[in-house]
């Protein structure tokens, strides 16, 4: 009887990483959970609302799945936070400085709705405040900050601001790292706007 062939899997099916990361800290947020696939965030968990929040609308159905693991994660984190005073001096401290970048989610076209993305990298621990300014005036109405883990005990964050770009725009994303009060500022001014006929092509 001939032997069955050994299945051959393409390399791209063997080298993927799913991260289910829970972080606890004596700061805000005190507990967080993010889930990422190959460092692309899929969900974060909003413990105040007890819901999984999808990064993209396509993941909304998966976000409905709960599970006892998340409740265990929260209880474990709350227990860990109570132990923090006993672990003083043994917890990793802030390292490096956050780096902020701002770019548009879609190609720039004046007068057409778009979204500004503030990407924060080199973040540890993940305690930060993100604010947006338009011509140095605070902007209201931007969404929550999405925090996710990356390899090497580091984090990244995304903040989104919906807007309609105009040639005179000057937006800034102001990131304050809470532990050391370090502030990173990234500016966005319109450049290289694409004409409508090129976008249509």
C-alpha cells in the first residue's frame, strides 16, 4: 500500500502569530486587553462597557464572542494591581520615548471626508493621553485610543480623527506619556493632494 504523501504547507501558513495580551498597571487604563494577528490589532476589550471592540467593521461578528477567559483575565489583573505595592522596584519602568506620526487613512482629496490617524510607537508602559488640535485649538469628538502589544514587551497606539481636509489645515496630535510626563507632538499639513480623476483611475 503506498504511503500517504506528507502535506506540504506554504511558508506563509506556518509563521503567523496571534497575541492575546493582557496588561495591568497602576495607572490609566488600569487593565487592558488587546488581540492582534501578526502585530495587526483585531480587537481591544473595553472593560468599562464589558465589550470587545473591533478594530475594523468586518470583525464585528467575532467581537460578539465573549468567553470566561476575559473575565478571568480581568479578575487576575485586579488581583495583580493589589499586589503592585509589594512588587515595588521589581516592575519594569518606563523606557524610551513614544514616537508619534500622523497620516490620512485615505488618499488626500480636498473637500472629501477623510480620517487622520495618529500612530504612536515605542510605547512602554501603555499609559498615555492623546489629544488633537486644529491650529492650536483643542478638537473634540475623536474616538477612543486603541492600544495593542507588539513583540518585545512594547506597545503601540492609534487615535483617529474624522475631518474634511482643506488646504489651510494644520492639525497636531499631542501624546502625553503619563509615567514620565513626556510629550510627543506630530503635525499634519496637507501636501500632494490627488486630483479626483487620478483617484478614479
